[in-house]
C-alpha cells in the first residue's frame, strides 16, 4: 500500500487522500512537562494549550513562539471554545469548568453535580446548540503532579451543562474513566474515550459510540467503537468526513466512521491530545508528552470549536 509520507503509515486506501506526500511532522515547541488541551484561536492566529504539571496555560504562534497565557491555571486540562468563541477550560485543582469572557474576566461554570463536588474535569466540547459536554474522571485527584491529591465525592460520569440555566445533568454514568470526547459532523453520534479505573490491573480502555437522541441531549448505545493499540485513546478530534484522529502511544491514529484503523501519523512521543488549526483548519497540532508537533493534512477538522 502506498505510504503517503515518511511520517505516516497507511493501513487502508481511504487514508491516502487525507495526508500529503510532501508534508512532514514538525516539532513546534518542546521543554514542557505534560501537554494537553490544545485549542486553536484563528482570530489570534495562535494555539492555546496546557502544560498541566507546570500549572500554566501557554500560547504558541508562528510569529512569537511560546508565551505564557495564564499562570496559575488551576491545573487546566481539556479546553475548547464555545459558540461565541470564548475559552472553556477544565481544571483539576479547583475541580471545575471555567469560561474566559471577552473582557478577560473568568466565570466559573460548574464545580458541583448531583449534590457533590466534581472530581477532576478532564475534557470538554461544545455542541452546536451551545450545550457544554464534559468528562469527570478521577485521574486529576490521584497525584500531586497534575493538581494535588484530593478525595473523590462521587463516581466518574459524563455531563451536559446548559450554560444559560446552569443546569448540569449526568448523561452517562457507566464509565470507569471518561476522557476525550467528540461529536460526529452531524452530531448524531457522540464518541467518548473510556480510559479505565485508575490503577486497575486490566483497565477498560476503548472508544465508545453513543447515539444522540432526537432531543439532542439523551444518549443511547455506548458500545465499543474502537480499541487503540498501542496505548489508549485520550483526546481526539473529528474531521469533515467523520474520521476520528485519536491519540495513541505511537502517534495519532485515524479511525474511519466504521471503526476501522485506516492510518497513523507516527510521533516520537506518546500523544495525549490534538486539534486542527491554522487558516484552513487542516493543520494537526499534536500534544505529545513534553512537546507540541504539527502536521499539515489534506482534510479539515470540523469547524471550530
Ligand atoms: Mg484527557
């Protein structure tokens, strides 16, 4: 099978047109501890991401390189933008989600659910209707490296937050460790990474696929969609054709909507998360352990956020 470039591995002909023969993996920046939460701000031509153990949010642009966007970040993890373009961030130490307003003030969106404090919100997306969907596993409570040990007050769950009313509802509770999440382009399906119980000998680690109900909020299904190997699925994004570009131990795996691994982007370090960015939304920005890499592709991520 044709290998489109030296940094990619083609497993299925459907992958060939998604990548470019003359685009290479670029080391964008390094020297971090553990990077997460990439989100593209086209209006500022920059990438924001979190260096979780260093408790800071960083900004990278082609013109200015890496600068500090905010510190401390309350151990920020997953990030996205809402329909008004505002930054939504998950925080481990404050066990909350915040929204950065256009005037620079910070609004706490949610820190409790079901009558108890959240655990450590991990990743977040915004649906076209403005609702905010986020995962709340235990990982960020378990060590000092990513926010400080704290006691859990409730089991992990996946939540939907109505930003207008503030109502928060658990939409799926049968998770050991919900993690990254993304909707299909038509928002008919919701994909959620299950990364398993912390410390489990044989953790459940696979991507689940839910069917979104006609009401736009209820979920059914939740069957195993794909199991990443090597490693596991943490954060991922969906392109315009509905392919999942997913973190893995050896790079980024591209999974077709039927659940087949069709290709890989090989990255020298374990990948935690990624996003599409740049002018056409066709450049992958990859959070890989202590570094940020990028690759120009021949597809486009579904419109920001
Ligand atoms: Mg995550």
